[in-house]
């Protein structure tokens, strides 16, 4: 998610970039959802798996509704009041070429908790 902060709006509300970062991190957390196969378990249980939940916000419209500050009159300053929110690429400096001609680039990132050795073609059962 890409946030284009409006400095004049931040100044009007007396907010800083760390205030925004803190609000986003607090309201879009990825928490452990528990464990499967942990104590108490029957005799012979060999594996324990940690279950993780996805961050709760995935669309720009959801991020726009993050509350940055509550106001005394019962209102709230939301991210959409301070920034433009949009989906964006993680990086814009990648160029794909194959045999000297333009080509598509697909980046693959390992998720936390995954087994990199089992993720590739040799690790699959296909």
C-alpha cells in the first residue's frame, strides 16, 4: 500500500509521520492465530504448526478508514483526511529483458514461516 501524505494537513492537525506509521501498524496487525499440535496433545504427536492470520486490511478503501486521532467532538481524523492511499509496486526500478528484448518480470517472495527448500519444483510432489 502506498500512502502519499499531505504535509500541510499533517501540520494542521499537529501530526507527524511516526503518528501515521504507528496507527497503520496498530490497526493492521498480523497476529498469531494459535497452534495446532501443541500441549496438551496425545502421545506420539510429532509436529506443532503455528497458524497465522492475514492482516485485516487489503484494499485502499480499508486503509483510508484507519483512525489517526479521535477528536473531542466525537469525530475522528482518518488516514483519508491526511493522505492519498493507493496500491503500488514494491519497487519501480526493475526492467525485464530476455535475449535483449523486453520481457515480463515476476517477483517471488518467501512468506514468513515457509520452507524455501520445499517451495520450489524439487520440493513439490508434482
